[in-house]
C-alpha cells in the first residue's frame, strides 16, 4: 500500500521505531519455530515446549556473555513459535470422531457455515458448524471423553431441493474421519482438511430446519453472507459471466464449471478468482486515494495531518474489512487483511520501516493470528511474491512506472515463483506470462472498480441492474475471451527441474536488480542461448536413473496404479480412478509424483482392463507423457476410447510374452476365456533374478481366472517353475482389491506370498478387503498391507534383499498420529488378521 495516503506533500520525515534488542532475528526465530512444527511426524507436547522456552529465557537473562544470551534468547523465541503452533494443533486434533461412529447414521444440530455449491453427481456441498450439545440426540452412542468435531464437510446426494431448507438445521449424517491419499508428493486431502478445521466428512441423509437453535455472531454472519449470495443471484444471475462476477464480488465459486477451471489453469490465472492480496490491495488503494483526497479538502485548522492519516487508515481498514466479509472472510482474505493492517499501522505511527522488515513483521503477525498458515500453498506463494517484488523494486532499479513497471513485475514474478511452484508439484504455463500481463491490469483498473461501484449502484438504485449487468458482462467478456484465446494458443511447455528453475530465477532477478547495462546484456544473451538450446536443440527425453529396481504402489483410493522402474526405464501398471470434475489420480497423484521422481517418459503403460478405477485419466496421461508402448487386457476398448478423445494410437493386446525392463523380467498373461471385464485383466509378473524377488500384479481377475493362471504357472518349464518357487520374497497385489470373489484358497496356498498388498479406499462401500480374504492370507503367514492405512508402498531392492517402506511411517503428526484414522485402520487390519 502506498505511503502517500498517510503523508502530506511535504514529505514529512518519519521517525524510526524504538531501539533496543535486535528485533529481526527474534521475529525470524519465532516464524521458523511455527514452520518447524509442520516438518515433524510426532506432535511435541506444548506444555514441555513452553517449559523449555522458559528455561532458555531464564538462561538468557543469567548468562554473562552477550552472544550466549542472544543464542538462548533466539532458542527461547524459536521454542515459543513451536509451542504456539503445537498448542493450536493439539486443540484441533483433540476433536475426533470415535471409530465406532463412522458409517453410522448420526443426528447433529448446527448451522450452515459456507455457501452451498453444486458438486459431483448432482450433490449439494456445504460446511456445517455444530452448536453446543450437537450430538446429544444420539442416545445409542455414548459421548466420548475427548471433544467431538465442531465443523463438518458434508455432501447431500440423491433427491434433494435446490437449496437447503433453512440456516439452522437438524441433519442426519453418515460420517468418517479425515482421510485422503498419502503419497510421496502431490495434493494431500488430509492436509487440506486439517488446515481448515474439518475433523469429519460425510454425506447427508435427512435435513430438518430447526429455528430453536441459538444463532451466535458467526452464525448470523454466515446467514447474511448467504442472503448476499441470493441478492447477487437475483440481480446479476442472468449475466453470461455470472460465475466470474460472483467469484470476484463475493468469493462464490460454486457457479464455476470445469471449463472455467481448465482455462484458468492453462493460463496461470486461478489467483484472479481467489480473493486475496491482489483484490484487497486494490480495494485499499482505491479507498485510500478517495479518503486522502477528501481529507485534503478539509482545512488544516479543522483536521491535523495526524488526524488525516488516522482517518485515511480507518477508512482503508473499514473498507477492506467490509470487502473481506462480503467475500466470505476466507483464509487468503484474512491473511491479506492482516498484512494491510500491519503495513498501514506502521505508516500511521510514522515508523520508517524498511520493506524487508515490514514483510517480516507481517509474516510474524500472520503466523501468530493463524499458525496453520504454513500448510497453505498460497501462504508461501503470496509471501514469496511480495519478497520478489521488494527485491526488484527496492533495489538498484530506480523508480519505474506504468507499463514498464508492470512488465518488470510480471517478469520477476514469473521467474521468481517458478521454483516454488515446482516444489509444490505445479508448473508454470508459458501462456501464463502473457495472460497475466493482460489480465492483471484489466482486472485491477477496469473490472474491479466497475464491479464494486456497479454493485453499490444497484444496491442504491435497483432499477439500474439491467444496464449495470450489461456493462459488467462486457468487461468480463473481454477478460474471458482473452484468456480463452491464450488457453488455446498452444504455447510450448517448458519442463524444468527445481535446480534449473532456481538458476533461471536467479539470472532473471539479478538482471532486473542490477542496473549495469553491460551486465544485463550478458545475462540476456546467456538466457537467450539457454532458451534456444531448450526449444530448438531437442535433447533426448530421459528418465532419472535408479541403480536398483524399485516398485511403488500408489495410494489412489479405490483403484490401482503401480510404478516399476530400473536404470532409465519405467513401466506404469494402471492409471487409477477418475471422476470427471472431481478427482483424477493421474492429475493429483501420478503425474506430480512421476515429475518429482524424474520420470519424463514411460517405456510401457499397462492398462489391466478398462474399468474406471484402473484406467481413469488415461487420456491425460497419454497427452502429457511420452509413451513408447501401450498394452491392455481390453485393447480394443482402450483403443476406441483414445480414438474418441482424438489420441488414436496402437494398443497392443496383452499376450503371453516376456519383456525386459533393466534387469527385471516382465511376464505378461491374460485369460484365454474371458474377453472383457474383470476376467480380462492383464496379469504381470515381475522377477528380479539377482535378488530372487518377484511381484505379481493381478488386476481384477476372479476365482475362475486364478485357477487358469495357476495352471499356466504349473505348465511353465521346470527351470522357471523351480526358480519361481525358490523366491526369497514374493509380493502379491491382491486380486480385485481383496474382494471375496477373488483370492481363492487355491491361489493363496499355491502362491503363499510373503507380502500381500490391498489397494482399497478407506471405509469404501465395497468393504475391501473382505475379512474372509484377510484371514486366508493370515493363515499362510503373509504380511498384509492396505494402502488405505499405509499410504503409498515403496519397495526397493537393496543389498540383494527387498526393503518395503510405507509412506504412513513418516507421515506428519496430523495424518499418522495415534488415535487418528490411519493408526486405527492399521489396528483394525491387525485384529482381522489375527
């Protein structure tokens, strides 16, 4: 926010902040303490942390040497940050749904605390905040000693009205505890749920309005926000670009379609419809400018300069708070509001604070007010973006304005944020550079002023809604047509590693920061040569080599996907599930993890059969990853599906053959009887002769195909059969996720696997794995792993033996902690197998 809103034209000197202890290292230590907590797999007791902090503080006071005092003071402040975050985390984790209450109808009371939005399968999704004694009606379920979830994430499926029947409700729900996919990298649903305070999710059975529920301040605010949505829909609902209008005006994105999100993602402009620092900063600038002009019109004998600054600061904060409340008071909005408040207060007090100290002070205030912030990707990107702008514009660049400032800012942001985006599992679309050059000024200088002023005009003069809607549709139409054109531009995609992105960012930021023309020219030539070599000199696309065989079973929920690799070769078996517009294992799990592992191409993709939980997202994978060979148990159906998507290519039938992948032997098999469905699954046996280890990937074959496969194994040559039976380690992926229609006694006894892995969804309605199946494997002494409990399973051959690692073992404390969903899932599996 510009300082001229709070100072007069005489450039009145600002006083420095009071001197004393060196504040910056203490603030940095506190921030590091908060962030450090989220790197731990065990939640430390906040009481012990506070005790340790007090001890370090006491030593800092008693030690005679200055450096010793400072060291212990820094340690005390770091522990204070960790203790502060630990206390908040423990309070949140203390809210738990008892395991016995999962999948059991419960009656709860509360109020709707979000704007309901349409979801998949014609569902209605909303947040539900519970009032005191919300669970008392469930007399059949005794209340536990710990706190129960106070905020639920619910979906109402089936036949239901378009709107909820009221604001305060009694709802019958079926709940389960927070759970989601747990892999090496990529989006983690459990992180998102924990960060936002959802301690249970579920589906709605019945809804009954209840006006007797007491509605407090938060409840009344949420009610007014829903009324505001109804008003916006009534006044502007006929607008062609209503989804964009409602997103920018009140933060309601429920009207956005998958096509909207695809365009925004392709142009790197999703941040435009997520109300945050950009939008609140524009509101602050606009209100500050108007308030300053009005204040200057008052004679000085009536209004002193200090009073003017207070008036402008008050107007800015009131306006920003009003817009934040109007847009739902979301996490990014609250964070931006705090940053504006900190910087505005510093200017109001006349402190001369350097930009970096202002950023550090804002960071500290945000972490004090919201210690869960480090779990947000937006937290890191927003502060990194401000840091990049400070580096560029507060250095030796000098004063720049207008179009040049916009180009420099966008160049710095594009290059500077690239490494962070890669670390977060995202990428920079090249079209995003041009799109933001166009979209940010258009939204800033045209869309937002007209949108806010138009909404205010319609509120004061309802008859003006028709032509205001037309005007807003026009300016939003210009924005959207431009973004759609850029999305279809077909700009090249630059695939960089984190190291290369850091190097690129350093070169660009250094060139912008250092003003010497010859230096900039040399860096520009260097960058140009690199771009030419990257685009026109086509280097072979190759994978990061792995010296020893590795097999990874991804956690994709109720589905299957397995990565096999050795040296520079890679095979993917199945692509997991996908629900259009809701979830795609390829997009959320497989592609981010493959990029993180350095897998840039696939030598072989095996689609066991065409079921949606084994071939979901196939089209996206084929589009985004070079693929040498595609094999499928249902080759015809798979080929037809790709052809319909405009991706026609050869699909090999899964015939009985042996291929090599590094030193691994790949034996393919498919039933000679089944031609389609589960029985046609392509079975893959992977053998590592050097370590006498084998993996069996069986797809969804049933008992009949199992008998046929056992007969096939028995018919193999005596040498191969003998070698297979002498395997030190045999890992079996249970057929059909552990369904009772598979894993017959004959198969279990004949294979007698050392380890069996079930790829199943947590508390899924199919109930995989079936208890009968788990008992069969238990009788053979097999070690049993369920990805619903363990997350992804990483298997590596080290020193001629197989090492199995479950991602859950190193999961953060809010995922793998005692008493949580995964810990009790493991306990249930152990009990069933005993």
